[in-house]
């Protein structure tokens, strides 16, 4: 219940994006010297745009800081699921799988200037979130590969992140996906936390926070 209340508070924007991003930094820093050993991982996130990039072009958290913001919502929801289902996921695993399931998106989106006519027929510029770099190396796969450069993932973390897109994986992967679900049902908790974050808890309308062209 407390978590539900806290999510509701975020939705009402009592917690702004900047405040959430700072909390995300705190959660990541709590793993320094424990799950990753030096600050090169934090530098990688800072330089790559993890704390400033949007999470998508238009589907959810498509604003500056959206990737960290979306990941934080997933963290809160996944934490609640752990308290219900008692998988035995430690706080470190909850942080890693939620905050970095979409690490593959870092550096993918940016602001792009477009033009449209205003009510008087004059051209005016506006900004949308667009692809800056085309996706490569897969989705969950890329997140796992990037993370493994900086820390040794536990098996359950690897499986959760790899399969967090659930049934939107291409059909030829469904066999592997099903086998993985039997091995680690925790995967379902991350899949559903991700969807719930994007479609139930997503609080911010596109026009309330804009993204500058420089990101
Ligand atoms: Fe994803
Ligand atoms: Fe996600």
C-alpha cells in the first residue's frame, strides 16, 4: 500500500523528473563497490545519456530524463511485486534489472526540429523525439551485453533483462522464451512491471515537459 501511495505521489508530479533522476543516481551509487567496482560505469552512464535521454519516441516517457524516470517507475513496481511473490530477489537485483532493463536505449533518441503551420498559416518550428541512432544488437540482449562490461550479472538478472520484452519477441524466439520462463518466473514480474510503468503509471503528458533539440 505504501508503494502504491508513493507511485500515486509521483503521478501527481509531487516528484518532478529531476528529483526522480537524483533518486536513480542514489540507487546506482548504492551498488558502487558491491555490484560494480569503480566509477567507470557511472561515467559510462553519464556520457551515454542515461540520465537525460527519453525512453521512447512517443510511447512512454518521451521527454528529457525519461529513460531514468521510466526505469524508476519499473523499480518501484518490481519492488512491490517482490514483496507480494517473494521470489527472493535482493535489493541489488531489483535495482539492476529495473534501472537497466532498457540500457540498450541509451543514446538512441534525441530531439529533432520539425516544422508546422500555426493557426495563421505561418511556419513554426517544434520539437519531437526521434531516433538519433538506429537500434543494434537487439533489445534485452544489448542491455545484458552492455552491463556485463561493468559487472558480473547473476543468472536471474541476465534472464530477466534479456526477456523483458515478453511476447513481443519475434516468434522464432518463443521457444527459448518459454524455457526461460520455466527457469525464472521472475521474468514475468519484470515484463509486467515494465508494461504497468508505461501504460498505467506513466504520468507525464508529452506537452508538459519538452525536450530540447540538443537533447
Ligand atoms: Fe525494453
Ligand atoms: Fe522499459
